[in-house]
């Protein structure tokens, strides 16, 4: 009898402790900021003044810091530093190369490099936010490092980097949370994942000056008396389900891809795959066309979204973006080249330790963001758009940071707001979460328990 009572008390005690721990953990909102370094001096190398008046010829390269923040009340609390830059401190500086966030994998990674011992060290930080967030750091050196992708197979993430020498190219596969490194065939990229465009004015869709938006370049070629999609410049086949349906949705896609062209796959998550196509002009208005494969319905569809700059980001079954126009294509037949992006008078026009001025990036890219933000759900076909504004003035430097739990979180210049998504096609009132001079450099957000 005593033994039974003791067991019952132990069970009750363990249950109470479990409930206490569950209630003690709360969802917290986290943000990552930063601007990439890349190889084009026009934008990402900001030339600092000389050290002294006696060194007129000397200039040094400028890079940017990147930090992880947690929202505490209405303030940003620094949690960790991902990339550090201080002028004249080259031994300790880390140069920010890219930030990628995969919402349905509950993972972000920050890719930096450090020059030491006459060689570049690649530093990869993985932020796992499935539970209370964890950060793991990997360091490696690749003499012929060229570009990279992330793949997912059997719920395991891999960092795939392409190495290029004078005569050949090859892939190296690195397993997250492991020191396992192997050479791997290009066919492994069938498991490629991407949420799309990361960071308004940071990613470059076309690779003209900056860090390319994640994409996989595909071509359609003759293969065994038929045609098949291949990974460009390789002999590896890429599987696209119901691939003939793609040709029906866009007649401009050739059955055999010409040598100087390719098809880009820019989004590949648990819910969809997206192939962006060239902008279309309909009744003087510019639209971006997206070919979307819905993994749940197993169907391809075509969706036209206003704008001519194909900068979209996916959050599970939501496609999000800012209506952005390429300046030379213009809006309604009128060029936007040289036209001020809405909200210019509200924005900082100085360089900071985290970012260059947004207007400088927009001008360099030749884009015109309107600040009209939108949400499109591929399952329900619900579409929502609204004008990001402050004091009644449209704000072009605005972007959606996160869609989760029927709530959209978005940045408007130096403020971050949230709004409830009500019954699919409607939004609730906006709620200001934080205003801070670091907010213009924030382009990524996630929620984790703490």
C-alpha cells in the first residue's frame, strides 16, 4: 500500500514539474540583421577615410556587423554577434557573406569568412530554433570555394559547396551537426531547399553586384530519346514533377533550352516549388509570372503578381513580397530611373556599422520598391495587399519578415509591426513591436521557445 502511494506521489510530482516547465517556456521573437560583403566594390566595399592626413592614398574596405536580437518588451536585446567588423582590425574581423533562413526547417545559417594565416577560413553558424534556439559553429577552408546550396534529405540538412578549378568542378557535402565531409555528385541538388529572396536590397536577383538570391539553374535537354531537366553545366538530371505541365503554363519555355539560357528554381520548401518567369506587360501594367507547384494538390499553376522585380519569399504555404519595379521598365509605361523611392525623407542616408543607406542600394540595383506589401496563399488562393506607410506617407523600404501562427510580422523603415491574418483574406489592426535605428538592417525573423 505504501509502495503504491509512493509511486502515485512520484507520478503527480513529475507531472507537476512537466507542466511547470511547459508554462515557464514562452515563445520569443528573434531578429537577425546585417548586410552582405561580396566581390563588387561598387556597393559592398564602402571606402573609409584614410587613417591620418599623412596617408592620403590609403583607403580600407568597409564591411558590416551582424547580430542576433531578441524582442524584450518594446526593445531589441542583443544576444550574439555573427559578423564583426572594425576598421584596421583585420585579424579579428569576420566578413558577412550571406544569411539564409529556412522557416519550415526551423533553421537559419550565417556564412562569414575570416582571413588568417594567408588563407580564407569559412565560418558557418547554424541557428536551430525548433526548440530553445541553439547555435553551432563550423569552420573549414576551401581553396576553390565558388558557391553553395543547402539540401535536406530525411530531415537532415547538408551544406553543399561547389569548388571550381581550372579544369573541373565538384561538390563537397557537409552534414550539419557532424564533422562528416564527402565529395558528392550534382544529383544531390535534387534535395535543394530555399525560401527565396532574403533581404530587401541585400540579395541580388540577377547577380550584377551582390550576393545572388538562392537559385538552382536548370535547362531542358534531350535525354534518352526524350527530354529532361538537367542542372546547368552538368550531366545531372533534376526531377520536376509533371514537368510537361510547365510548358503549357508558359509558352516562352522552349522544349530544348538554348545554350545561353536557363530556368531558375528559386523556392523549394515543404509546400511548394517556384519557377519565376520574365515580367509581362498587360494593359500597360507590369506583372511578374510565377509557376508554382503545390506539393499538397500535386498541381502546377501560374500566378501573376504586380511588379517587375521577382523578389518573393516563401513562408510555408504563403508567398510574400513588396511590389517592386525595375526602374528602366517603369510603372504604367513611365520610367522610374532617378525617381525617389517613397518615404525617402524618413530614412537615414548615412552608413552605419550594420548597413549602407537603403536608397543607395535601391539606386545601385536599379529598383523602385513601392512599399505595397502582399501575401498570397497557394492552398486557399487568398491574396492580401496593403500599403506600408508612416504619417500617411508610403514607405518603399518595407518588407515582410515572418508569417507564422496566422500573424504577419513586417518592417517599415525603422519600425517592426505585426498584424493578425483574419479568416484568410483580411488583416487586423497593426501593432507596433519596436522602433530602433538598427531595425532598417533587420531582414530575418523567427520565433523560438525560451
